[in-house]
């Protein structure tokens, strides 16, 4: 993908990325410390160990996902690998309202067709006919992308 084709870009800044991943790793460490407490019953130690493993795994997945970028071009939304998240002709609506189902600091896209499920923790998710973009990236970049995407959608006749 040529950089001249990119209209808007959403990425995680180093500070936001560090804080988000650090919080997950910190949670994993706290759960791990609880799991090692000999005064707890085996059930609570097991659940704490499971929580520690889950938080550390999620921290690693988030670190990898937030290293990427999401681009808006005239053709649609793409991730940093060049894979299409949504083509313009398949996008039905863009919703960035306060009460919509979307990631924090982000926006949601409603599609005309159902696609495969995917989750890049802290960057985007895709579930059925909806894509949520945001989380760790700055709200300003996500709002700009949502506005630019909305302007490129065909106007619906009423």
C-alpha cells in the first residue's frame, strides 16, 4: 500500500501502549502473587493462577496488536499487514456516538455482510456485521478516521 493512498491512520502511541499493556501485566502479577498465598484454599489459588495466566496472555497479545496500524484509503479500512477489514462498498454505517457499542476512544462500523470474527486487543474487533475500532489509540485519530469514513459512504435515499 502506497502512503499517498492513506487518508487516515489509527495507531497506538508509545505511552498509551505502555500504560495499557503495563496494566494487564500488573494485574497478572497481582493475581500471581495471590495464587502463591499458602493460606488460600486450592480453588482460590487455582482461579488466581488462571487469572494471572489470562492477564499475562492478554498483555502479550495486546503488545503485539497495538504495534500495528489501521488505515483508511479510498478502497476501505485495512490493517498494517494490508488485510482488508472492510471495503467501502460493504460499509452500511459509521457510529461514534457516546451510547453506541464501540471500543473506548473509537467508533463502530456496521457492514452489509457478515465476516469472520477477529480480535486485535486494544486496536479493533470484528463480530458478525460489526467492526469496532479503538481502545488504546487516541480518540482524536479515531474521530478523524470516523469522519473521513462517513464522508466517503454513499448517501442513502430516504
